[in-house]
C-alpha cells in the first residue's frame, strides 16, 4: 500500500543518533498509542497525519524516502515538528483556488453530458445558458473551444488524472 506523501512516517531512532542536549519533550507524540491503529490525524487545519512505524517512541524520528516527492514529505514533517514543538504548524501549501474548483466541477459535468451523447453545443447550453445562435456563430464562439477543453479535462480526470489532485500543488512530477 502506498501512502500519500503528506502522511509522516514516525519511528524510534537509535539512541546513538540522538543528542541528549537537544532532546525536547514531545507530548504530542508520547500520547499516541500504536495499539490497534497506526494512522493518526493529529491536527485538522492544516491536516497533519502520521503513521507510526514503532510501538514505542523513546526517540521519535521521521523516515523520509529520498524520492521525487521528498520536498512534499519534508514540508509535512516540518509541520508535524512545529506542532509537536508547541508552535503553529503553518499553512498547507496552495490550496485549490475557487476558480480551479469551479473548472473541475464544470469539467465533470461536461463529461457526464458527453457520455450521455450530448453535442458540444448542447453541453455549452446546459453549462453556460447560451441562447440560440446560428451554426456559423457557434463555430467561432469562444465557448465552443472552452466546452471542448472542459470535456477533454473531464476525460483526463476520469482516466486517472484525478490522482494528481492528491498531490496538488506538486502534481507535475510524472
């Protein structure tokens, strides 16, 4: 099973790696019990989630794979460290804008209509409420091209592109 890169894996570090002079009490991590559940949501806004790799955390440490998502993992680990240190965790990086969310909704609605064998013109009429226009006007109308792009986006999302939303704004990795 592959976890999202924003889920922070926490394990117990070897005592030889920890300098007692810099150790700090970690009440957030000490109260977690890895009995039945190993996934925890420790904060809501921003969402900070962790996975316990060890049942006991005498010397809590974060495990970060050196992969193409390393910077996302580091940002999530830094938010966890700030929260565990009694500081504000900071904001999540770039949430989806209202314009982007609206475009995704329109794309899914356009895809639904296209799968019901509606023409691009019918889709544009349903989405944007365009009035009657001649075939020539439709061929040069900017909503025609926008509707076609929305359907293409909807097809892309349906065919697996939705997974890139899980990595937003770091989606241009693959």
